[in-house]
């Protein structure tokens, strides 16, 4: 093996004479200089990979795909608390003058998402918003924003989650709210959306102060989560039951909805991430990097010495590249679960997100969890980087861009990961490059 500028080459395969077969599924085309020469293919497996952790200042959650409510304490990321705030609009503004009020309830349909221990009891406190939900500056509301609500509870509901059953929670609300809204509809004091939104600005869903269970997702799709006012009208022989629904406000300019997602008292290294331009090196965090969606913590990856490949004698071409990055042993279990994929994005030197990493113009690159040797505690995310690194190799200028790893739907989940850095151990992050060398000088 030879070492230069952090690069070690391990010769895995020697191919003599020319071949017309492509060595991978990329668009690599062999020219005359390549096909008329001896060819040596090497596996480069110790090129330096620098991993670090950065944290976005905030995440847009007014565009979250689900309602998130819950709270739990994580040994690494601290106390995770999610609350949801939403404007609402009725399906109609008319109630028969002869009808009589019966009850009012909030319905929340679980959408199968959960994180952490669903065997523990969760609490949902329902509050009434005191101010209309509006963005502070732009058209979005963020995970760190706050909303104002009245302290009196509309309901306090304790339950044991069964997210995989797709149940719908029925939460009985106080009759004071029900009779008030019923009367205003029946007496035509509220007859339009503007009047309703001016009077009833929406609800807040908060976890219990002492909860330590799970974060649960509820559906935002039409007709899945709503408030229902029940009433009845006397007929000749019976009372006829009826209802009026108050649904999530589907307005989009701006969207009157957001999930507040906060983390308190994480481990000391994560407390240093007070600005998105701070990169916490894995070398300063016990050779670890971190990811948590919703909060905005992400692992950052750079390959600083990639162009030292050109120090190998002879002309060469990159055939393939795979990054293998491993979850740290003991940091995941049946509650703190690993997802099967991680999305890959590109950020610039200021950690501003620029784009998702694609193959070609449309196919996203994912980190795929390889569990083939899970029984030997050898699992890792495998990320194909051939096209990306080939582009870096052929550009004339060096770039300070980096890759970051995020779970899918990172603004609608609280998934978390602890990943190992590069330390040369059996659990180390590794970048495997398949590099073909031809027209090498004989010495």
C-alpha cells in the first residue's frame, strides 16, 4: 500500500489487456487510450471522510404533512416536545332554529407515524388560540415559533397510542365551547369564514407536562381531523341526530398551521450548535455525528482530499463510489428506531441548503440501510456517490460544498440518528472508490 495526502490504495483486482465491458452501470465510456492500454482497477478505501454536525436555525413546519403531538426524554438529544397549532373553519354556518345542542368533540385520526415508546401513556391538552396564526416575516411558520392560547383547557385527554391500528381519537370538549358555537351558528351571529376566524382563531394541542412516552402523528387529510358539534331536532316520534363539522383550515396564503418542535437539555456537544454555520467535528464529539429531523440537526460530510486520486501514476477514471456510514452501537433500539433510508442534500460553505443530491436530473440519492449482517452488529447506510464525486473530480475549482443527511419528511418527523465518524475501527465510516488506472508508466 502507498500513502499520500491521507490516501491509501489497496489493490483488489488486476485486469490485463483491454475490455469492452463497462465496469459498473454508470455512463462511463472507454476511449481509445483506455481500451488500448493495460488496465489496473483499485479499491481506494481509506480516503479521508470528514463528518461533523450542524443545526439549522429553524425548520419550516407550516408545511408539515401531519399533526405532531407528544413528549419524551432522549439520552442524547434531550427532552423532545412537539405541539401543534391550527386554524379551523366550519363546513357550514347554519343550524336549524328548532335544534337542541347535545355535545362537542375533537376527532384526531392517527396516521401511523410514531417515535419512541408507545407503551407509555400520552396526554393531549386542547387549548383555544387567543391570536390568529400568522408568519412573523415571510410566508412560513417555523418549528421554533410560538403561538398564544388561553390557559383554560378545552380538554385533557390521556391515552395509550396504537398508531399502527389507524385509530381515531375522540376527545370530548367542554360544553361551554360547544353551546357557544352552537348558539352563534343557530342565531346567525356567524355566517361567514371571516366572521368565524375573527371569533374562533383555532386550537392548540399540547403534550402533558409530565409525559415521557412518544411523539404521535395525526392526519391532516380532509375529513380526518376535525371538531364536531352534535345536536338534535324533535320530530313527531323521535329526535333526529345531526352535526356540524369544523375542519382544519386549508388556506395556503399563508397556511394557518404549524408544529412546534423543541429539544431541551441535549448532551453537551449538541449545546454548542447555536448557529447554523457552526460545524461540530466528529473528532470533538467522541467520533460521532448526529441527525434529528424536526429540530434541524444533521450530519455533514466532506471528502477534502478527493483530488489526490490524481497523484496515482497513469491516467485514471472513477468507476464507482460508495459511502458507508454506520449507526453508533447502543444508540438505537425498538423505541429509538432506525429508518430504512436517509435523504442526501447539498449545502454550501455557509450551510445554506442548495439542492437535493440527484443522479441525473431527477433520481434522488438515498442512504439505504444495509441490515445484511445485523446479527453481527454490522449495519450501515450505503450511499452511492459515484456521479457526485466524478463531477467534483472534473471541475476546475475546489468547492467547499458538503453533503448533509436528513430523514425523509424531515419537517414532519422527529427521527434521530447517531452516526460514527472515521477512526479506522471496524465501526468506522468508510468511502470505497473503484478507480481504474491505464497508461501507467512502467518503472
